[in-house]
């Protein structure tokens, strides 16, 4: 059934209402309608199904013979006037004239009130009061039965566009999700790497003993590594002044457990004991016993384990300083030029901060001892030169070894160029990091060590407890005199050596004591302590467990109850 929007709507069969015609199609293929002007049907005229007029035959449109034609339907109401397609009395059409029913800009064509073209799916014109609603979406008709048309739906291009847009949106969403997943994986991987780096750094600091409040692996929870359990590399250096024929001795200590380096200054008056038990000094031992003998005696007195001896003559020290490129030292005095011939000449070394010393001036400063100065003053200057030289030496073992080889020294066995170069490179690294110190070894006027010296230097810096004696070796007994009579020490030494014990000079106690004591620290040495007490004629009650000096198995403190020759 056709509705009011179909072609033909508004004729007599529909009550003469307004008509609409299709004037085109929009971008989506839907028809666009235009209102048709009203037509007036004249009385007593024959309907021409082909829409021809008599005028056409007269004007030459009909090629047949002319014959009278009854008046035909005049849709424009001209009442038999000659056909005027433009409605302006035979004149040329005015500009803007639309022969298809559009409003012209001029002429005699009567204006007809038109209604707005109605597009399907829009509300009906407001003046239309019919209850019937226009079809939702008229379709293009094709010829069918009864001259009517059936609308055929054309494919809508928007559907493909929508599908393409949905696919694009879906692909873009998937790409965004994939990018988020990759970002999350990168963040997780970065976090794992950072965690491993932090854990490795903390582990290294913990293992190296540099983590605050935490000890190194060998320490146990909440404690530090005992001084005796720390690992140290020690080399003794003898500086031989070829001009004055005297010596200066220092110990270079590399504590691999605490990562600290130390130069220990040993005074020439340090009391040592030779293999026969005879007391001697460090300076005399270097001249008489040589490198190996002095090293063994130092091990006995200090309880150290010296790996090698480096004899450094002054010409080699001068070459060493020049090889490292001069040094800077905070000098404490002016050093005169030994080659100056006139008095009042400029000093060779000036006192001051960060004085640059060449090889020659470094040797002059290291060996200088001013008038009225003690031996310790000159030994301190030698220690300064050694530490400054280490600071300038390369930290690379191969480079340091090359420097040592360049000196062309003949080292005392078992020390080799590679051993010395590697050892000095480690100390050079510590000196550059500020983990290096120079300390003196205090001794009394007679060259013996005090109890305080054993704790501050020998125990904490050089190793704490003495090394264990070799199998079959004599028990080492340290004797400390608290009787007030110095001769008692020599008498006790002779008695112990005669009894097969080793003797170690323990120095003099700070004050006199009434009762003697025989002390041992290791329970395995209890029997040895008892034998020592018998040898010296001391009562068995004097034997007790206690602290023992470094380098000794048993410590004897001679009191006023000691009676030489009563054993």
C-alpha cells in the first residue's frame, strides 16, 4: 500500500491533497522528496495520457497532418494559449529561472506556496494533522505488478567504514596493551638488576669489613676480627746511608683483613737476642748478622712473620723517587745543602707544607738529623719519604714491578721483583685512599719493650700473639724485671739458656713488685710454665694463666722474691 510520500499522492483519489516527488538521493542513497505545486483540472477536456497538447502539433512537434484536437488538460491554466514553457509571454526566461519547478527570480509565473521538502525519518510538517506516520526508511522501488515499485535496499558504505574503524581501534588498543606489557617487563628487569647490584655492593662491603656496624666474614656476629686472626703481609726495609754508613729500619705492613697499611718505625736501639741468647741492638744486628739474621730476630721479639727483606741504599732511594716523578712532603725543618762551601747558603730543603722533593732532596731529608735531635726525628723523616713515595707509585702490580726492575737491584732471597712490585702496589693503593699511617715503635732507654707497647703496636698492628714455635724448638720465655735491680735480668737469662729455654727481653716493669709471676696464655703451655718456674727457683703457686707478651710462650715477671742462684 502506497502512502502519502509515494508518487501520485494528492490526486483526486486521495482527496486532492499535496503531492511529493523524488528529486534526488542523499549521500547514503536515501531518496529526497520535493513538494509538487497544485494542479488545476479544467472542465470538459480530454485527458491525454502522453501529456501532449494541440499546440505541439501546430508548432511542428507532430510530423503528421494537422487536424483539430479537442482541448487537452492544461496543467498550468493557460486556457488554450500558445504553449509557453517559461510562462513569461514568449519572452526569454529571466535569469535564475528553474524550469523544474524551482522558484524563479522574475517573470509572470504565479508563486505557489510550497511546503518544506520532507526527508524520510524526519518529523512530518507541522501543518499535517494526519495520524499516519511516514515510512521509516523508504527504499528505492523497482517495477512490479500494478505499476508500483518495490524498494531495494542498497548497501550502505558506512557499515564498512564502521567495521574498518572498529578494527583500527581494536588494533590500536592491542598495540597499547602490548606496549604496557613491554614497559612492565622492562621495569621488572630493571628492578631485578638494581637489586642484584645493591646486594652485590652490600655483600662486598660486608666481606671487606667496610659496612658500618657489621663485621667481616671471619668476625662472627657483632664482633670484629681478633688482631691475631688478621692476615698481614710484612716486609722489613733497611735504608743504608752510603755517605755516613748508618742504617734506618722500618716495617711495611699490609693488613689484608682490615685493608689498612702501616709503616712501623723501628729504632736502632731496639733490643734483640741472637741465637745464642746474647742481647744486641737492631743497628748492630743489621751490621753483624745481615738481612736474614735480623729478620729472624725481629720475628722472635715482635712475634711477626716477615716475608722478606728489602735493602734500600740511598742511591736506589734517589732513583725510586725520580722514577715516580718527585714527591710532596710536609717538611718539619730546613735541610742544609751538604755540598755548600759557604756558610749561610740557601738550604737544600725548605720547611713547609707540601714541599716538592726530587730524588736528591728526598734522600737529604730522609737521612737528616739535626744538631741535638734524637734518632727518632731522623727516622720519622724517613717514614714520611716512604709514605709519600708509595702515594706516587702506581697501584697497578705490573707497572709497580716494572719500576722495581728499573732500579736494577739485587734483592735478598726469597724476595723477588714480582713479589716486591705486587706488595708495593697494594700499599700504594691504600696510601692513595688515605688508609695508610706511619707509627713509631716505642722502646725504653735500654731498648726493651713496655707492656703498653706490646698492646698498642706489636699486638694491634703487627699481629697480636706470637707465632707458634716450630716443632722441637725451645720454649720462648720473656722476662720482665720488676725487682728494681737490672742485673737480675741477665742472671735470669743465663739460667734459662742453661735450662734449654729461649730468652726474650721483656723490658722493665713500671714499678717494683713483691711476688714473681709465671704466666701462660695457651693451656698447652701450662707444663712449660711450671718447668720455667722450677728452673728460676720460683714457687709453684706463681704459675697462673694470663696475658703473655708477643713472641713468647711464657712470661716471667721477676719480683723481689726472686733469688738468683737458688734454682
